[in-house]
C-alpha cells in the first residue's frame, strides 16, 4: 500500500477536513507547493487568495482559503486558514 499523508485543514471557527491523502497542493507566498509523503518539514504562508487541493484515491477536493499557514511535519500536513470554503466547480478550468 502506498504511503499516505495525514491532513488537517482548519479554519478559525472549525476543523474543515481531516483524513489521509496521497498529495496536498497549495499556493504559498513562495509559489505553488506540492507535498507528498516523506516531504521535508517546512512552514509556509498561504498566498491570498489561495486554494488548497487534497488528492486522495484518484479524486481531488479543493478549498478556497484566505490567510494562514501550511505546516509540513514528519506526521503530515496541517493547514491553518483564517477562512476556508469548498471551492466551486466553476473555479476549475
């Protein structure tokens, strides 16, 4: 079985999404970042406006985020956003 990342997506008011994923993609102030299992630890500031995409089981879930940080540790990825809403299908081109 392929290795997985444990992902926590948290907004100020609530935990938005939690689970295992194959990959996390996010736009930071340093550029687009893709995180796979085994990624080096880092802390990045999310770009505004931004989007976090979580890939798992051949599917992708996208969230529009505003403000916050992305933390990668040996145990997984945590996204702490000021606000977070599911991305609309119209946003994908």
